[in-house]
C-alpha cells in the first residue's frame, strides 16, 4: 500500500526503463542467478542487462524482436529466458522479489513462460 512515507521507494523515474531493477533489487537477486557453466568460456554478457531485458519484455508485452538494442542481443536474452524458465530460476527470482518487494513484481515473472511450467 502506498503511503506518503513509502511513495518515494516506488518511484522508478531515475531508471533507464521502469522495468529495470534498482541497485537494491539487483543486489537482492544477483546471488540467485546461476553461475556460468563450468568448462565453458567466461560469461561475456552483462547479466544485469539480461535480467532487465527479460523484465522489459514481461512488463511491456513487446515481441522478442522488438527489445531495445541497449539490452544486448535479443537472441541471447531469449536464450537466458528459456534456460531460466526450464531450470526454474525465473520462478525463484519472482518468489524472492515478491516476498521482499512489492515493486516490479507484476513484471518480474508471470513466467511459467511459454508452456506453463
């Protein structure tokens, strides 16, 4: 519930997109992101941009091909989305943010994703 006291914590005007995670939210969910696969190359993408790209699609309902370029390659963002639906990372992110914050949870993940996991 919004009150005069907590209203400022819901303001997302300072973010690139309203769906982006704040620094506080990112610090909370970053430990829930699975590490890069062992034995492969070091992760070369900004994983925060990947998460923000996924949140952008989920909050705006835009098509994957319409993701703004500043999030990175749309195919990479979609690959992470699929992987994180399959391994339930998105569900854990949703549960963590929903329990901790009421901000952004509508965007966070209605994702059982395609297929309804």
